[in-house]
């Protein structure tokens, strides 16, 4: 069961879509690897961490995909977990959620904007 959307995620359609994409990937992964009908504690914890990272993303609605991002906001353990989930679930997402997959692939082609904090110091 996905975590409820509150605050910044509700205000940004792009971040909302990112959240739903990562939720579906984690659900697919957990169902196959952990044989849980809902998310197990490990996967629920990863989803909660991902949600916090999205809520606190410095890019906001201009957020690039994680592969194109210059800021690595995941802790090393969670980064490895989410890489494993995305590597396994990414190709399978196309069959289960083709629209989310296509939107994610389109987003993946965009380059990351300049770091917002660097922009402020230049002015």
C-alpha cells in the first residue's frame, strides 16, 4: 500500500508521477522477491525513504531522473537497494504500467538543470 501524498508531492505533478513510478517498481519487486501481497517492512522502509527524498528534492518540479541527477541524495545502502529494485522492476514495469514507463523514459532524456544553490551564489 503506497504512502499517502502530502505537502510538496501533492503540489508538483512531476514529483507525484515520480512517486507513483517508484511505488509501482517497489511493489513489483517486493511481490516477486519477498512474496508479500503488500509491501514487506524492508520495501516499505525503502518507499518511505524515497518519498522523503522526493519531498526534499532541491529541484522541485524540475527534478531530473535519478540517473541524470548531479545530487545523490540517497544514502549508500538505500542507493544500492533502489538500484537493485529499478534494475529488476524497470523492464517489467513496461508490461504492467506502460504509461508510467513511457513517461519515465521521456523524463530520462532530459538533462539535469543547474544546481539551484549554485545559481543563487552567482547572482
